[in-house]
C-alpha cells in the first residue's frame, strides 16, 4: 500500500502532498494521521520555517471524505467507545501549528477539503479550482469544518454555499477574501514561491510565538486578550531574534535570524 502522503523539503519549506489521486485525494484516517505526523516533524525541526499542504495531480486538492464504494475510513461515523474523530484531530493540529501553513490549491477543494483550506493560514490557488461545501447534496451539513468556515468566509457567502451546495471558483473566493491569491495553473508554483520567499526570510521565532499567541487570543474575551498580549510581547522582545531584528534595523543591514 502506498503512503497516504509524501513529504518533501526545499530549503526552509516542508511540503505535504496528499497522494490519493485516484480518490481525488479524499481524506481518511491514514491521511489525517500522516499530515499530523508531518506537522509534528516540521515543528521539531528548527530549520523549517513554513509548511505547504497540497494534493497530488491537477484535478483535486482534496475532495473531502471518501464517499466512493469500497472507500476506507468512515468520515461520517464515530466509535461509541472512542468518539474522537480523525478529522477533528487533524483540524486541531492544524490550528495549533506554530509554523505558517499554506494551502497550495492545485485543484478542486470540496467539503472537508475546503475545510483544510480554511484551516490553513494562507491560500494560493488555481483560479479555476472549485471551492465549496457539497454536503447538502448527500443529506448532510458541513458540521465538522464549520469553525474554520466561519473564521474565513463572509456570512452571506457561507450561508449560500452551505444551503445550496454550489461551489465557487478560486477567483470568486479571492474577491471574498477566502483565498490570498488565485492565478492561472501555469503560475501556481511561481506565486507560491513568491509568497514563501516573503515568509521564510522573516523571524522564525517571532512567527512561531506570534501564531501561538494568535491562536489563544482568538478564544479570549477582549479584556483577557489585552492582559495576555503585553506579556507575550515582552517575552518575544527577550528572544535572540528580536534583539537581532532591532540591531539590524539600527545598523541598516539584513537580519541574521537564529530562530531563538
């Protein structure tokens, strides 16, 4: 049996590719576990500064839960003795990732696949890729991924997508702020490289701590956030990267980040 994902590294970027092209890169428990393990590996490596999530081929980024006959995995059921769901575990891990997580949307991202897109920090997509939640077409509603849809999709757009099951193109999604960049297929990797270049030359320590703080502040009241933020800022200011950043600014030179 082939691996559910492949992991490649290019300098400071680790790329996770879902490799179930014959199933339109559909999610199952093995795919979820493999992505989680890859994120653990990336965070444990101090030289990795960004993670890219994509799908094999050019038809689908991820088509969501596997609905085809003889599909492995059970996206719409839970074990009564262990109700933890692999999709929920994957989304939690993505939410907790302290590295920038970028979706390279090489094809359609539907249902749970759109949830993965919304769980990433940034999105670079083919302009003709379809994004949406099709669950109402099979008698369901996109319950598992709703927290991330709400975070990244305007309410009226989200309601129409959920109630009609009709997807939108990445170009239309960019107009709604759902994706960062929508480009022709031939320009996808160039645009991704452009974005990665502007992320991986910045402070890795500041980004890791900043993403950690952002995840917590999202769940806080305003008062709690305004108490927490000064402590995080003071902690960040004591790091080697912050001291180097201030010194480089004063000396008018590029910073030499250590990631500490």
